[in-house]
């Protein structure tokens, strides 16, 4: 169980996290969403012990995280800005270092992931492309086999094929070795299917926490002839709309009652799940 | 859990690199020295001149401590582990490199004797050409306080950014006093008589205590930079 109690982090006069209370049961994949500056990186780095909370506490299984090697060695945070080694280190050297420093590091698994991402072991970190650096971070993150593994925008620069490899490997490894995973991302639709539960941070506060399916049920996508759809959604909170010829799809916020569902059936309108991204944009204040 | 992981990593990787680097420098000196014969008679010890560079190289290498700290913490280790194990690594490194350099002095003495060259050390040295125990202690002390000085200056800048400039004051004091005591950094206004290895060791221990204290103050709860304001 990962817990924060009245967690605050301040940068000088600026509060990045406001008194955050959070209990995350172990063994699930969490999606951490939030707009730029919402406090996602600050939260993850505090959970990983990279910074001391300004106030409040962070514990894993009841033990404090900060400066507690018994806990921090069970936590792995892969950041978008690297930090795994010096730019002059070769990937081979960094994997060697990780194997020495991390008790649970699986060298064989790291080797197979290096092959899957076609990463050159003798090249230095500095010589890699942005996408290769991200892929290498994912190799270290997965092979660390940490009880709490966090990826903070770790996919930046990776092409679609490698992002798919990441998702496949994450799910396969999670299935064989269940642990807690937190994915912080702006690729909401792409990574959404991985999430069991979604946490939305907004301006340093926890705006929403819900199971992914439950969150999707907070909105409905209505599809059908444009005129009928417009009449149907009149008076509802519209999150977004798309049009293809005479057909229109409108996403609305809030669950529909049985009367409206019956009306939709009678009008032969299709009702479907809402896109997480549209809900997220609505919940965090809408598009600018 | 494995014990002393940071130390084991540094000894297995960095110490090997540093030893090869210094050994390579000694071999280079052995190769280059005869070339100077084409232009001038050789009267000075090449190792002694080359060894002077180690003073600043050690400070510069020590400065890499900040990046090392951030990497260690990112890999799940603690600042406390770093503050204990990194100085031990520095001490072991200083012992190994001082022994290597002392061996280079001895090998050079044989080479010069065979070649019939005269061999003098620089005037500011506090040891005689054949006094190998003193050579070892002088290099050991110099490497120790230079490495720790580079480390605490680096971590001070990492923690306080521009405010780290204040660390330059104790750094200058440590380097000035330690340099004068070991004969590697002799400023006209900071010369004092030091008699032999025991006194050098005392000055070095004092410098290390100051350096380690400042290192600990800098790293004990420093935030690792993560792309948001520290």
C-alpha cells in the first residue's frame, strides 16, 4: 500500500502539491493524469524519495520512503529527463550499475528487452536518439522489477511501434509478476486501456480518482443523424463533437437516465463509451 | 540485501578506469620523455611534473560527485549511503593511485639511472626523490583532500545553485592549506613549514573532516532534479 498523508511540496512560495491524501493498494496499474504543471512529476518524485515532502508523509507498506533504503530499493521511477546515468556511460555500463544497485534487477530480462528495442549496448547514453533514450529508460524500469514502478512520460520520442512494445511488455510482465505501476502520461487514449484506475491531479490537488470503467461511464458518446443528435443532446453538457457528412457524434458528460436511453433507442441513435481524453479535458477546465 | 552497493559499483567500474588512466599517463610520460632529449638535456623528473596535474584532475573528478549522487538516488539508493560510501571510495582510490604514482617514481629512478640522466624534483616538493614513503603519503593526502573538495563544491552547487559559490571559500582554504602541506599547490601567502608525513596527514585529516562535513550538509536531504523547479 502506498500512502500519502497531508502531503505538501512547495518550491519556494509556490505550492506544487496541496495536502494530498492518497491510499493506493498494491498490485494495480494506475494512470496519473493532469495538465502541465498539475504536480504529477512532483508527486512521483516524492513517492520515489527523490525529494523530501515539505509537509506530510509518504509511506510504502507503512514505512517512510525518504532516505529509507529498504523502501527506495523497491521503487523505480523512470523520468522523461533520464537520470539513469552519465551521458558518457555506455548502456552496458548503466545496466551493470543497475544490477549492482538494485537488488531485484533482472539482467536476463534487461538483455531481452534491449534486443526487443534494438538498443546498442556499446553506445553511450548521450549518443542515443530521444526515442532510444526513452526505450532504454523503459528497459531499466521494467527490468528493475521494483514493487512500485513509475513511468513519468517515459515514452517521449518513441515511435508507435516501440510504444506498442512497451505496452505489451508492461502487461506481460505485470501479469507474470504483479506489482504496482503508475503511468503518468499525456497520451491518454493510447495508454488508457492499460489503466485499472485513473488519478487526475489538477493544480496540486487530487481532482478525481476512479476505476477506468467507472470513469468512462461518466459520459456517453451519441452517434446518429446530425439533426437528431443535436436535438437529443440539447440541455446536456457537451464535451466534444465530430461530424462526418450527415452523421454526427457528440460526447456528453454525465450518465443518461433510462428515459433518455429509451428515447435514444427510439430515435435509433447509438450510445457508446466516452473517450477518456474528452472527459479529462472537461474535468480539468476544458480546452483553452 | 547486498552491502555497500555504491562502493562496490565505484570500485569495480570507476577505480578501474582511473587506475588505467593514471597508468596510461605514466606510460605516456615514459614514451614522451626521451623525445625531449632532442631539444634539451633531461634534468627533471617527468613523473613529478606530470603528477602535478593530478591535483587539479582530482578536484575535477571529485566534482563529478553531484551527478553521481543523483544517479545513485535515481537507482534507489539513499543520500546517507552515498555520504558514507563515496568518501570511502575516494580514500581507496587515493591509496591505489598514490601507490601507482610512487611506483612510477621508483621505475623512473631506475630508468634515469640506466640512461645516465640527472633527476631533480620541483622545488616546492616536500619529499626527496628517493623518499618513497613520503612520496606515497604526500600523493595520498593530496588526492584525498582534492577529491573531497571537488565533491563538496559540486554538491553545494547542485543543492544551492548560485548559492554554492559560498562553498568556494572553504574549498580555497582546504586546497590552499592542503596544497601547501603536501607541496602540490604552493601560494606565496599560504606557505607554512610542515615536517614530514605525520604533519601532512594531520593537515589532511582536518581538511577531510571539513570537506566531509560540508558534503554531508549539502547532500543529506537534497532534492534530485526532475525537470521541475528544485
